[in-house]
C-alpha cells in the first residue's frame, strides 16, 4: 500500500492491477519510469508504464498497448505493438521508431510528447526521437533537439542545440530620426 508517494522511486502512487480494491487504500507505488497518474473516480491509475510492466488497459502503457495475457483477471504486460498502417494503432500513428529499424510500431508516448508520425524520405517515422537517434530532418527529433549532419548523402543525428546571439545597432541613414535599428546575428552551438 502506498501512503507517501515521496517514498516511491517514481514519486507516484496509483493502481497497477484492475482487480485492486476500490479506494486510495488499494494504491501501490507506481513503477519507476511512470510518467503520471490518471484520476478515475476514487482511484488513480499508473500511466506511461515501460514495456514489461503489468497493465490492464492500453492507456496505461507508454507504448499504448497492453497485451492481455490473463483474460479472466484482466491482466497483461505493456509491450510495443507492431503495425503496417496507421489504422492498426489506437493513436493512428504507425512508423519506424528510428532510422534503420526493420519493423514499424505504433508510435508511443515518450518523455518528450505523444506518439505521432511524419513522412520523411518516402516512409513514416515516429517523432520525438531522443538525443543521438539517427534522423533525416528536425521534425523527427524531440523538442529542443535538431537533426545535425543530415544531407542527401548522409543521415543526421538528433542533438541538443543552443543558440548564441549577438546584436548591435546600425543607422539606417545619416538623418534617421530613430537613430538606428537592432540587428541580431544568431548561430547554433552544439551543446556537447
């Protein structure tokens, strides 16, 4: 039983098994890696569980797929769901999780955002790829990351980028009433 969420590795209390008793006294520590809890009436459910964790419905899993292995108890295991088209996925987003993968999966929630896909280089890829993932364009990378080194002849890599900007004043003309304008010059600086 979970009475103090600060004592949990995930810092979250919630229901993991459907057959738990109703009420807060049935909550356990959510597994480490859990993204959040969802309130449903008198219970909070662990959400965003990693592959291999116990579940009883798709929405509890980061992969958005709970493979029910015991139908009478309604228990299952979170795992990646393979697909060939968007309609096979509850979020309508089927794609390769990274460049070079051989099988498409239903794009799943990451710590960077929901599972979505984009078309790039003739196929569909999941978005929100983490740092160091092979990429073709910026849209494939998680927020705050860009695809560095991508060209017609080579793949890029998602990297965290910071911007370095300087500005200076310049006069637009000798007789300018405003005295000049700011000109910003920015460039990217690889954070590593």
